[in-house]
């Protein structure tokens, strides 16, 4: 958009006989600078993930869960969820669009973002519109939660879609690994599913904080260059 506006302005100058040569050179230089600046700020890729196994690496018996990560350069990471809707457990009762403590006890899709210092962000999304973001400094060591973000969810029959924007400042610096999970069902019928599961029969119960099973992801494809610089957000500065 910025490039197009500059083009319109400079085109008027180009038609002036007096400044034809200078204008042509200036036009070319400005366009090259703007293109380079925009390419540095705007990642071009989207990352897509599909959850299709249980937490312990057995196949699920329903349509898979899809997550797509992309970038809103000025605001944060965009997470889109497309998943089957079980309505089990039912609506937690919290106000849609706001944080809800203990959301992991309900029907949720979760995304974990981890760096090499075992600092990580956990984000939980419910089909009924509630969310929960937790920041952890080390294995199971939360230091901040109930953070606000933009999140909307819509239920369509037996499926639901959610879209969230997680501010860049929420992420610990240098995210390198990722995992995602889905939970539904009640009591003995509770079902736990994972993008990167643990080996079959290695553990007797699920634990989404087994960080050693997270896998490397090239987040540079979607994080803006300004975030990738050697800087730490205010939320992490005192503990980094």
C-alpha cells in the first residue's frame, strides 16, 4: 500500500521535463528501499500443523485438528484453529473473549512455544470463546497468566473455528520448539491428543509439559525481523 502511494506521487514528477532524470533515479531508489523495508518487516509464510494422534501416539478416531500460525506484524502471532466440536465438557460459563482460569479442564486446543532456556508460552483456546495464556520460566514454573488477547470462536454444527492474536511481547525470546494438544471428553472418557506425541507405552498418563518431546520449528518464517533482534520483552526482562 505504501509503495503504491509513493508510485502515484512520483509519477506526477516523472512527467515534468525539468526533473525527468532526477525523478527517475529517485523513484527507483525509493521503491527499492521500500520493498526491502517491507520484506524485512513482513514474513511471507504460514505454518500449518495437524493433530492426528493421541498423546501416546495412537491414531484418533475422529477428524483431525488443524492449526495455522501466521503473522500480524503490528500486533502479534495469529493462531487459527479448525477442529471437531464435541461439546464435552459443555461451556465453562466464562465470558467469551476473556481469560478463564482452569480452562484445561474443558474442551480445548492448546499451543506451546518453547525456547532453548525452557521458557515457554502456553495458550489454550475453547470453542465457546474463552482463552487462557500462561507464561512459564522453566518446567511447570508459571509466573504470569490470565493475559488478555484478541480471540473469537464460532461453532458450526459439529465443528468449530477459532482465531487469536497473541502479542509479540508475550513470547519469550528465541522461540525454537513447539507442540500442540487437544482435549475433550469427561471423566474416564477424557481424551488427550498431541501434535508430537510421546512413544507408545512409555508413560502411563498424559503430561503436556514433557518438553523433551517438543520439536524444532523455524519460527523465523513468521516472526517479524524486529522480534528476532536480540531483545527481551518487558514481561520477560526481569527473569530472562
